[in-house]
């Protein structure tokens, strides 16, 4: 590092900001949201009688903020109170979140000013002279560090020459030019290559010089230092409780602690851009899944590596990236923010907020693609993941750590089952991630409102890549959601993730693959589409106690066409998962909802994911329903049936009615078991089929009120002895007789 030069720069930047921009910068902290403040003040007047505990304006303002800013600070406080009261959930944390967002905006503006002012200062004397005085030392350092990378060797296999470029802001002494050129020539001659040595000038570098061998860059320029400075300052943690003085002081500490020296990175260029796909050359040592940054600030992820070019998907607006644009290797794998701060939020696949509640500040990140837990790190799936839906918890139970596919035609209730499962996790400590892939924005917002209504958004994150999003966003969305869920799993907690749906995910991946020129296979899908979903769903697991005991339960959704579960993508995902819940369109149209087809639905975990009580009462349920469906098929065209067949049909109709359930009304396990027990014991024979659901609710209410001992048995979830079964039956008969007497009276 040019210790002497940068110490002078740091000092003068500090002085310039304090003297020239200090007061204006502090004032600007509070000026970004005046319209919002005015509106909130009006709301505050309407709710003046209510009080909310919020932090006081820090005393530190008195030394550095003028009176006008103090008044505006009080307005911000009043606005925060109004917002607190408006949503009826306003707390000190909400005010802190608002303040953090305002400080982030203010800091962004301050960083722009700092970097602009630093560029002005370093372009003048005496800084230019000081930088030129150190050029020889840094040239020697570059010569010492210069090396040939494996990418350069691969390039020389097909070309005789390797391009070597020395670019400076001002003319360099000939001794430096010759020394660097001689070292490059000697180094390349050792591996049989010839340098093509170019010396150029570029005033935009401001000061210093940049040396490039192949695609490796050794950068000693003021422009690169300012780039690094901006990244470092923007990456500094922002708690949200800082005052203006602390904000400025933190930025100056970042300036003072800025790393100096020579930056070493790889640089490439864009060959072509089309439909969100970018082809580049250079960056020979880059890895699959690595992030790259374009000149305009847009970022992308490497998805294809060929011998002479690299394929990349662009995250943002690819219209801003043009052919010839320089692209820089960032040096990190694509990742997303994770943690508690994402709960209750709607985010895009990169973790940016979409719900208008301000920025998300997460202290940790996880790569969107990482290896699934190994077999020794896993434990058997044995704990139930209750969905609150009788037809599922009794017939196709789901365990924590399982991958259970929800499959069926369009508009058969697939998403409703997933939403019910999320709602049913309230109070269990399970964190939920809902990944919307290719859905309409209105549909996602409806789901968010529904989860909010039932109090489920508090522990849920919605990752949204709607139909209007690019194929690259739809592709990475489920992987981003898996990374968010894995954070909680490795913290020893349970997580439930819903992929809605993987059919659209496969279509997005097919689009990207075809644009990347990969060979197509069946139905034009690429050959690795099976591996795509396999490596995603394998990340769901139940970890062993030695590894924390956390779990991720996956509920992927697949849409079929006319009930064809033998299509390419459905069969792929069926073979990956641990079972499937098949929703039959015919059952749905008959009024059987949820329309679970018992014959085609299966859980490979089985009764291991059920309580002993549910396992006991539902042990014969699947067989009885299968018998009913078979007899119903034979007798639908005839009316002459014997008494035994009629009894089976009547019992089956009542059991099918008992499995019907309203949307967004998940039931606890004991209430599900109670109705199934009552129907299987013949206690509901006198109940009309259409009244079965109301019958179950009233029966549970009476049992809970009149027979606490039997209710406690059901709540415990244990297996009932013969004596307990008899007592429970007697208690239910008593409840039914009392109900009958009440109705008669």
C-alpha cells in the first residue's frame, strides 16, 4: 500500500467531508421520505390519544444537527409512531427497522459523495506526484507476483501469443515499461508462448497503472481503489440505532481501514447478450455457479463453461449489458441472505424485499447451491409433520425431513394443501418457506394475505419469482429457498419448504439450456433435468442428533396434463421423492375436497410419521376405502345390491365424507383421529353425508367439555388399550345421546 499517499488522502477526505459536506450530509439523512412523513403525521394526529414506546432522539444530535434537522427528526419519530399504530403491531423493532432503512439511504448518498470527492482530490496535486513516486516500487511488486495461470496455459495450446497489456493514467517511465515487458516475455518463453505487449494510456484510471496478462489483472490504480472503497463501505454492517455522528464516523473508519496494495483479479469481456443469456470470453479459471459483475453494476451467474467461451445468466436488466462490456470475476459463489430477518417477508430469489416494508438486513449468507447432507449425517424420518388435513395425515402421512410430492391437474387444490400445511405449523416452532415459481403476482399476493390473516406470515418467508420474472430468476428461486431453509436446519430447527411448482421450474431451465445451446432431449428438456431436481430435493433431510437434529421437509408441487402422471417431469420427480399425494380432477369435480386419490397416493415413510393414535385408528382406512371405490365402480350402473354390499357402500360414503375438509381450516391430530374413530365404529351411521364435517366439530366440542379424561388420551396421541377404546366409545355414545335429546327438546 502507498501508506504515505493514502494516509494523506484519508486525512483530506475526512477534512473535506466534515468541513464542506458535513452538515449537509447529516441533514440529508432525514430528507429522503418527506412525503411519507407528511402522510404519517396526518395519521398520527388521528391517533394522538394512543401511546407507543419508541426510542428517544439520541442526545448526540445536539452537537452536530441544526435546529431545523432536530424538528425534522421529531417528525420522523411522529411518523414512526403513526406507522406503529396503523398496523396494530408496532413495536420498538418496527421503528428500528424504519430508521435502519433511512440510514441506509443516507449512507448510500454519503458514499457517493465520498467517492466523488476522493476522485477529485486524487486527480490533483500533490497526490499525483506522490503516486508516481511509488510506481517503481509497485512495478517491482507486480513483477514478483506475476505468474501464468492454468487458463493461460490452456489458451496457449490453441494460440501462439498471449496478450499482455500495460495501461496507465499517465505516461510511465521507459524503465518500468521495459522491466515489466521483459519479465512477461521471460515467463511466457518458459512455456513456449510469445507475448503481444501493448502499452496504453487511460485517464479514467486517475492514477497508477494496470497490468494484464491474459485475463489476470494486477491493478495499482486510483480507480480500482475507489471501486474497492465503495464495496467496503456499502458492505459495512448497519444496526439501525446509529445517530448521524456515528454514521459518518463509521464511514471514516472504513476509509481509514481500507486495504491497499495491488488488486489481483480476472477480467473478461462480453461477446454477446440475448434474452438474459450472456456469452463471455476470458475468466479462464472461473467456476460453475460463480458470480460475475459487469461494468454497469449488474451481476450474473456462470451456468456454462466451454473451451472458448463462458455462458452466464444475468440477474437484473440484461438490456444494460452490451457486447464488449468488461466483466469482472467477483470471487464468490452465488449466495442469498438467510436468517430470522427474512421471516414475514416477501423477497425475490436474491433476497431483496418485494413487499414494500424496506430493505432486509441479514448478517449471514449461504450459497444457493451446496451439497446435500451425506447419509451418515442423516437420521431416520420418524417425527410427524402434521398438515392438519385428515386425508393426508391419516392416509399419506408426512414426516419431518421427508420429500412428499403434491401432484395433480391445474385447479385441483395443490396450493391449498401446501398453504394449509404452512398454517398448521403455527405454534410448533417450524419455519416455513414458500417458493412461488412462475405464478401470477396476484396469486402470490393472495397467498400472502391468506397467511397473514391466519397469523402464519410471522414464521414464513415467500420467495417470489413470478411469471413476469426472467427465466434466470425462476431457475434460481427454489435453490435460494432451499438455502434459506437449510440455515434453520443447521441451527437445529425444523423447516418446511414448498416449491410451487417444479413444472414451471423445469420449463425455465429448459429455456436457459436451449439459449445456452445445450442439446435437447425428451420434450426438448436438457439431459440433466433429472439431476436438476434431484440435487434440489436431496437437500431436504432429517439430521442426526450429533449434527443438531434439525430438518427440512420439502413439498414440491407438479402440475399434470389431463391426469397424466407418466409424463417426463412428473415421473422424474416421483422417482426422486419419498411419496406423492395425487389429486384427482374427477374427485374434485364430484365435490370431494381435498381430492386425494387414495389408490395413487403413497408415503414411503408410512406410519413411522404418524402418532400411535392416528396409526391405530387409520390402520384399516386405506383398505376400506379401496374396497368402497371398487364396489362403487361395479354398482354405479345397477341398483340391485345385497345388504352386505350396501353396508360397505354406506360406510365408504361416510368415510369419504369424513375426509372432506374446508380450505384453510387445518385440524389438530386428535380431532382428526376422533372423527375417523367415530365413523369406523359406526357411531356416525345416522348422520347425513353432507353433515359429516359439522358432526365432527360438534362431537369434539362435546367430548372436550364433558369428558376431559378421554380427551386427554387423545391429546397424548398414544395407542389406546382395549379398555380405553371401550371407554372412549361409551363417552362418544353419551355425547351423541345428549345431542339427540337436546335437538328433540
